């Protein structure tokens, strides 16, 4: 299973780069997020030398409707789902996917596939702590799986635990050094940790593996913007948007960087390609107020970040 790390949409004034780790489901294009503090890490760092140890999944199912696949009474409580049933489960909505894979883990706590799939689904429905728990369970069985280490990292990132997430990503990258998305994800986490130098190194490594990847280019562009070079950031984001596979977030990021340079009409045109006109107009009105008000809020926030 491959992991993709999607382009990020950044909080407007802080440019606090949010992880769009591709396994981290990126939201659809929307109004630029406004101010917000980065979450503090609270969990202990998992060991990079071995899988962190956790208890098995709780018996309580995920909130939401039950899966539409055959019930345990129909298939046999101790009998794992067939390959066909597992494939069908992947087409369910995320709540039902989480319920299905948790059920598989109840049958067999050593099911690494169920742990991986369940971790992904739980993270996508907002259950970061449980997602970390399931990835760690899978690593107890399959400790050299880069996919499980990546899933662990994504769950940690979702919970704002950047330091341990970085360690997990480093482990995943060591196991799969050709995965450009893991390198890009490390760049995102380094940005969150205010290490622009290491972030740039990670993005460059990612681009060596995938030179035209729009998501990597978009993430790198935002990192450059955070460092204060809006013109270079714009060039990087335009390069990202040349790709026919560029996600809407890449275009919205470009609209933001163009707007931060005072080119409001162009910014609104770019934003309107994915947003309702009223939302795009509200974004531009906010940018104008921020840049042309009594204080240049963008400059102030950049200074606060570097102090």
C-alpha cells in the first residue's frame, strides 16, 4: 500500500504548515483558515528502535452506523474476513471501515493488515489516539513495515505530537528510502518544529525522487513562504500548478501567496476556480485588512515566529 502526502492549506496569517500527509486526508478547498496556535506535543516519544507497546483494541466499536458487510454471527466470530470481504470493506465510508477493521482485530489482534487499515480509517475520522494505538499494535507483529511506521507518524501528527512523529517518519524512511512522500512528510514536520533548514533538506531529497510531484512542490513553496521569500514561494507554487495532477489545495496556496504580495485581483481569480465567489471575496477582504490595516499583521507574525 502506498502513502501519499497531500499538499497543505495553511492558516492564513501564521502560515503554520499543516500536514497534509497524504494519508492525512486534506480538506477540500475552502476559505483560508485564520489564526491559531500549533498544538503542543504531549505523548511520550515512541522508540525508533522498536515498536511502541500498547494494549489491544477496546471492545467498544467506533461511533456511527455498523458496517454493512456480513455480521460476525453470519460469518463466524473467530473467522477472519475473506480477501474479497476485505476489499469490499475498503469501499465503505471511513466510519464503517474503522468499525470493520476493529472487528477484524477483535478476531485476531496479530492481524497487521487490519491494524494498518484501521489506523488509517480512525485517523481520517478524527480518532488520532486510537489510530496511533492500532499502528503500534501492527508494529508489534510487523516491526519493519514502513507503511505501519508511516501510519504511526500520521496519527501522531494528527494529535499534534510532532517530535515522536518525526522519529516514526525517520524509521519509515530508513526502511523505504525511495518513498518521496516520506521525505516530504518529514519536511512538513520540520516546518512545524520551526526548523526551516532541515525542512528544506527534506523537500530537496523528496524532489530528487519525484521532481514534478505537485504536492511536494506545494509543501515546499509554503515552507519557503514561511521563511519570508514570497517571490520564490510563488515560483515554486506555480511550478506545482503546472502539473495536471495538482490538487485544488495547490492552487489555493498559490492564491494565498499571490494575495500576500498585494495582487488581490489575481489572487481572487485563482481562488474562485475552486471556491464559491462569495468565499473567495471574503478571503481577499481579509487579506486586504491584514496587509493594509493599522499594522502589517503578516510582517508582525513573521517577526514573532523568528524571535
